C-alpha cells in the first residue's frame, strides 16, 4: 500500500466556501449573490465572512462577519481575481449560523439588527473531488476541495424570497471542466502556498 503524499507547501487557508448566485430567466446579471467563507484555519484565526449583494436591495450590500480579522484576510485572499466582490465594501457585524441537513438542504443564516438573510442549497449533485493547482488563484497555490454543485438554491431577505434561480457558468472550464451551476458549496477546501 502506498503512503499518503505529503505536500511540502505552506497552509494558507482551510474551511468551506458557499456560493449562491441567482438570476431571473433570460437575465444577464445576478438578482442575488451570497459568497460565504466559513474559515476553520487562517493566519487571522477562524470565523465566517459572507459577501452579500441583492440587486433590489442595495442597502444590504456588504461583507457580513463575526470576525473582522477573518473578513480582512478573506478580502485580501480574493482581491485581484476579477470576482464580483473585488471592491471596497462596508464590513457589517453579524451573527452567522448554519442549519439544515448537509445532504439535502443546508442553509446559512446571516442576522443583524436590521436584516435576516437566508441562503439555502438543495437538489445536491454528487461531489466533485479535486486537488492540484488552482489556475484562478495563480501558479503559486495548490488546492484540495470537495465541490457540491446544486440544481436549486434560494436567498431570502427578512423572510421574502429573492427572485431568481441558479444558472450555468463557464468559470470551471480551466480547472475541472464544463459549465456548472452558479450554486455550489466547497467542503474541506484547503489552499496551500507552493514553496
């Protein structure tokens, strides 16, 4: 039996990344976006940071977090990749918790004194297990991840649903191939800096 392969790189970040992007049929812009990083390990410690942008509710735009150091770390980690949240955003204190069954309908609840934002994933496909270089992050990083793409997802604000549904994106072609859902969650995701 072969032994596990030891990666000589330096651990940079490990946790979960939950993506829920919705569009109305025929639209070319998103009606709702939640991109949540549940950090288990980083130089800033652990915590959760959620980027939120709801087209019909611009007052909700922001980076919600239970740990400002982690929020700053995540902002720096994703900066410069052309993602929709690569901009200066208001950082908002929030209580962030997960519920639901991970196999069927997991959800995240983001609560402030003003807003309650709920993002839910359902109709979950079998996981894509991937490891190796991460082209979108640059040649100096390796990744390990378990990607669960979903066929259905919802976002609600204070109990009212945000219009839209997941759609197919081509951003996965350089890494795992194909067009895939805009609704996905990555478990046990680990970013390693190549030495």
